[in-house]
């Protein structure tokens, strides 16, 4: 259950209004069957951080954003393609299943259930799936990304990347860079100037990679698990 904004008029603070709003949101999220409540907060809003900590939320991830669409060099041995509407979508998703599970172990290991989960995400998002494929006769899937066009108060219209995964056996070969270049090109085509994503606090290696790609941390993601 994602909350984009939680605001109390500064003249009316310290009267319990924020707590009332927060308790209402918790009630709504539980009624929806959500396992957690998530919200984002700017790095400098320390008073809000204190409020969230007092209400048992914890920082679960960092929000990264990039506002320049400069491309880094694409390796010639990697091809990136959008498979969302491909006639080979089902077969390619099956090929990508092991890579997907490396980041999202909660996805089903049953092929049909897994494909249904991904199709549902694409239809309800709506989201796009891109894969990085080795540019040789093997056509191995080296990595993938899931992204969508999003619109919120903080960023306005932008690309949000749900997942960016490189096969753990194929890292440092330019796979992630190729996937990000694809999304930057899409942003440029659509007249968008920002790509955003979240990354768990424990994923230090990924954070270094995002910084090399021009991303910076601009918000914390707070989570309350039920």
C-alpha cells in the first residue's frame, strides 16, 4: 500500500493530526489485504523521519533518480529488446525465469503461475519488460528490467524502474548499463527527463553501479510491515 504524500499544515502540527491520518492509512491498507505500508520522504525532512520512526516505520530502501539522459557506451555483444508484446513473449519469459528469481524469490517457480504473475503486472501497471540478450548464436538472457511510465507530485511524469536484474554470473559485462541506456532512450523519445528507482538498503554493490550511471539518492523509502 503506497502513500505518495502525507502532509500536515505546519500551523497545525503537534496536535495528533499526522497520527490520525497515518492510522487511517494503516486501516485502509489492511482492508486492502496489503502486507505493508510504504511511503517516500526527502532526505532533508528530518522532522518527518522522526515521526515515521516513532510510528514504527523503518528505512527499507533508497530512492535513486537520474535527470540527465546521457548514454554510456553500449557493449557490442549485448542486444536489448522489449518483449512485452513479442510473439515469443512466453518462451522468453521462461528463459528469463531463473534471472528474475535471483532478485524476486517470491515469484512462483511454477512456469505457468510465474508467467501469469508477470502478465498481470504488465497489464495492471501497465509495465514494459526488456531483456538483455547475448548477441551470438546462444541468445542467452543476461539480464532484464521492468519499467513503467509513472506520474506523481514529486517527479511529475517520468519513467519508474521496478526491477533491474543482471544474471549473477554475467555481471561487470555491461548488461545493466545496456538496460539503463534503453530506458534513457525511451525517456528521450517520450519527452521525459527523469528515471527513478528504489534499491534496498543492503544492496551496496547496486548503489555503486547506479551512481556510475548518473543516479543520485534523493529520498528514503519507509516501510511498515504488518
